[in-house]
C-alpha cells in the first residue's frame, strides 16, 4: 500500500510496464519523462 505522502516510484529510473499500471491506478494520466540519451564514442587511433 502507498500512503498519501509517499512516492510511488523513484526518480531517474526507467519505467516498466508495471510502473505504468501503478501510475494509472493512482490516477495519474500525464507524467513528465526524459528522452533516453544516445552517446557515441569515436576513436581516431
């Protein structure tokens, strides 16, 4: 069970399908997310 003042999920953690179900259960319809970063390392050795 989640209390009124508790966080349902942690910050900066990838969301899984179960997390989306939890958010819908507590009544959230919109959430703010970050785009997944894409990083490349180029070497000229």
